[in-house]
C-alpha cells in the first residue's frame, strides 16, 4: 500500500500549492494522512522544496484554467476580478481532475450555478450566458456526423439543437459581449429562448419567444 500512498501524495501535492506549503510548515500533520515509509516521508519533504515542484504545480494549474478561459470566455468576462477567487475556491473542493475539457467545464459550470442559486453571484447576465456556453460546449463534444444522420423523433428537438432560456434580449447582449463589453442596462422580461443549432458547418443562433416552448426542428 505504501507505493500507492506515495503516488497519491505526489498527485495531491502537484494539484495544490497550498498543500505543498502546508507540508513545508507542518510535515507531521500532512504526512499523517498517508501510509508512508520513513524514507518516502523524507522524499516528499525534499520534493516540495525543489524548484521543479513549483513548475509542476504551475503547469497543473495552467492546464486546469485553460478550458475555463477558452470554452467559457463570456462567463469569464462577466465574472471579471472575481474569476480567480472563484476558481481557487472551486479547486479547493474539486482538487482532483482528469484534465479532460468537457468534464472540467461541466463541473465548474455546476459550481457556478450553485453559487448563483445561493445568491453569491449577482451579475444579471451571468446565468443565461453560462447556460449558453455550457450548451455550446455540450454540442461541440457530441458525435456530430452520426447524429446528423439519425432520424429525429417526432415532436422532439433535434439532438444537435439546444434551447437556452434568457431573461434579457439575447441579440444586444451577445453583440456587446462579442466585443468584450457590457451592454447598456437591459430589461429582464424572461420572455426569450436562444436556439443554438449545430447542424450546419458552424453554430447558428436565433431567438424564440419563451412561450413557444421547445419546438421540434
């Protein structure tokens, strides 16, 4: 069991600079969490003081932040200076990652939605933009070619289409965000659905009145 515990300890340390610092300051407390031989304990205390460990931690964090920045760009823009504190809070409770983009985005998206539901994040546009970007990423990870040739069920939405509820008119909001700007204050009417369609070569977007519901397309 010792080798497995040593490997787990190394993985945990790479994923958490805070844990590395804690091991330097309180080695007995941190090392007691793992089933390690005295030699392995000494090796870990040496490893966390090597310059290469700092580089490994940095690379790990870069690999985790990359999908968030690249696949949730408008969400990141709306979060502004609160983004990194939220990311740090997310990593502190979800410190293990397989570095797969789809899972990382979905888990971080769920984390943000929980914060929004709890009233911790109050940007009026955040939830609809986050839901839109999660829907877009969901579509991009689907087996598109296979689904294009799959007959759609009657009265069902095509599997390459998503409907995202918007409280604000999508057009001026998305136009402003495309230029990385905030729009003038938009009234929240709760009357819109953004239709995201991936059946063509590129994603296409159109707006429907929410009262129309999910229509077969």
